[in-house]
């Protein structure tokens, strides 16, 4: 169903790690650690700044992969793995983009399931990699039927 998209990349999109967004995100996930929220703690840390929680890249814009159209409802977030070269610092400007890494199907109890594997990247303005994430999106038989129509 998505095999023709394997290897395609999105355009790069500029994102910024904003203090207010980090605060809201930390509160939303229930992690009030001072390294995320308190400016004095950030200044005294080895990073000399506040950092973002590890799952913060979920809020970034990763651009559009041409031709890849996914429904806005009914998808299942299968898993997501983050790998960091260094933490995200408040104030960082990050260029983000994604790549369709794989697509495969398996038989489930309620029909065929599609597994779309997307790898995302975050780089600084010089092109230095800061993080990657890999997520698996599960597409159920019900969603597949709606997409084919």
C-alpha cells in the first residue's frame, strides 16, 4: 500500500525549541524536572541552559513527504524510539525532516495490518545531527478500506 514511498524524504522545516513550549510539554507529560522549567537550574547545569524532555520532538513540524497521504483518524501509534547526539537546548533552531524507511503488512485477528516505519531527523543549522526518531504507524483493516475508496 505504501511500498512506493519507501526511501522518500520530506522537505526540511525550521523549528525552534521555545521555553514556553518546553514548559507546557513538561507539564503535559507530568515531568516538572527543574532542568526543563527552572532557568537557574539550567544555567547551573553542565549544558548552561534548560533542556527539553526527550520526547519533545513529537511537537516539531517535519515537512511533507510528497504523495504520502495518511488519514487524520484511526491510525495507531505503534512505537517510537529516540536517539540523541546531544540534548535539545531551549533556544535551539532545529531543521527537521522525515524519511519513509519501510512498509510491510501482517495478518491480524481483524484483517490485514499495515506497518509504516518513518525515521525523522533533527539537525542544527550547520547540518550537524542532533537527534533521530523512528516511529511505527499501524494502519488497521478498517482504515485501509477507507483509504482505498
